[in-house]
C-alpha cells in the first residue's frame, strides 16, 4: 500500500495527474465497496488528481465539480486511525497547494 501512496506523491510532483490517480486506484478499486474511512479518503485523493487532470485538459467546470468530491472526503483525515495518517495530511496539504496554483 505504501509504495502506491509514494507513487501517487511522485506523480503529483511530476504533474502526472492521470498516473497519480491510477496508482491509488490500484488500492481503492478492489476495496471500493468496503465501509472503510481510509479507503474513502483515498477515493477523495483520487478525485483531487482527476480534478487536476481535467483542469490540465481545459475542462474547468468538470474539474471544479470533481474537486468538490475531494472536499467531501477531506474531513476523514481527522477521523481515521492509520499508520499512514501523517502521509495523508502531507498529501492533503500538497493537493491544496496544487489546487490554489491552478485557480489563482
């Protein structure tokens, strides 16, 4: 799991947002029906990277809509108990920096 999370971060840093989404999708997809808050948070991170990819493709209204999905999952950061919690907080800050740079 951690190697996919690290791959996600690397892809974000390289602005390969489609690849970032693919990395986390490998964790999320097989577990998507579980009622697990950590898995739902990962879905939020996937939404954020999809939002950035849409923005890159010039599809701003869709990008904004998908970003709202990320925001819906973001409060889970304060509810989950995971060994990866510090990494998740770091990812969240990074996603918000990218989002601000796109929209200002």
